[in-house]
C-alpha cells in the first residue's frame, strides 16, 4: 500500500475522505468511480493540470511525485490509484469491489496491476503525443519549478520529452504495440464473461474503463473489431458512477478527437 508521510503537515488534520484529483486524469477517474460505487461522501480538491496547479511545494508536500490522484483519509495519505481503490475496498467493504479470495481475486489483481504497469510507457506516451504535448509545454519558470520539486527520474524524463523534445518513433511504436496487445487480450478475456474478473463488476473493470475512455475520446485510438470490449464499455456506461465519476468531471475544453463509443 502506497502510504506516504507528507511533509505538508496541514493534511494530517483533514477528517473524512479528501481526494486531490483532475477531471482529465484517467487515474483520478478510477478513484472517483470507486467512491461513487460505494456511495461514499468525499471532499474534492480539484487540480487543473493544464494550469500546472499540481506543481507547487504545497502539493509536492502531499504527494512526493506531484501526481494525481492522492487520497487523504483522516490524515492518512495514500498515493497511486491502484493502491487507493484497493484501500477503499478494504476499509469500506460494502459493496465489495473485489472477488472473494481465490482464482477470480487473482485475475482481478493481474488486470489491476497490468493497467498500472502500462500507464507511463504506453498510455501516457500515446496520449501526450497524440493530443496533450502541445498544451503541456512548460515555460522556463515552470520547468525550473518542476525540476526543483520532482525527484522521480522516470517522471522527469517523461515530462522533458512530453513537454519539449518529443518521443522517438521507436518509443511511440512500442507504446502503440503495448496498447494493441493489451486491448486484444481484453477482448479475449471478455469473450467468456461480462466482467474482467468474473461475474461481478470489480476493481479490474474500474482500472481499465478510464483507459478505454481516454484512449477513445482523447487520443482517437481505434477499437474497431473489439466487439467484446465495446459491449463491456456499454455495460459500464449504464452504471450511474460512469456519469458522476467520468463525464461530470470531464473538462469542456478537451473536445474529443472523435465521437466516443461510450
């Protein structure tokens, strides 16, 4: 569990559930879906990533990577979206979003961790190059501030490329290949059941539907021929949490490259 000790002591006084998040962030979407599925009351701390509201000493004092989302629960700080949604299911077990211990739980864990594993090198690389890079260019002052605050070398390298230099063709090809294989595997998995980890909606589905949404709406990724994935997405669209956790927070300025299938 990615619990951190914040240097920003103010958050230690927060009571209840507080979420630092962004409307455009697929990782934030995961946590909002989990909160909505469980019917939990939470306090929003929305950060506009395009205005660099997350690049401040105050926020890096809460999340040392300067990323969203961050959950604060009664002064306890949890980072990383996969850890946050598992934390929520453990601490607020009804309704359950994890299968009982056994093969379905193991399947859920595999899909949950896989969504996290491909996030930086595939999902963000593809989205930033297709849509976001020009809007994320940093001023010299912002670049200096970010590099003073950020200590994660992988994130430093990624943002130098995404905001300024661009990715190599090989990096873009590798990202696309990873995405193609991941969604092909999703298609196969959903050929025998409605949900990724069995007969019930779970954290695995919560981890993947924001990737589907942002790849489709933001990056114009083609899901042609992935009929099982499209049907799965339609089932999720019918859940109230889809509207409240994804659509209601989606920035109006981020118009789609194409009409979403959702």
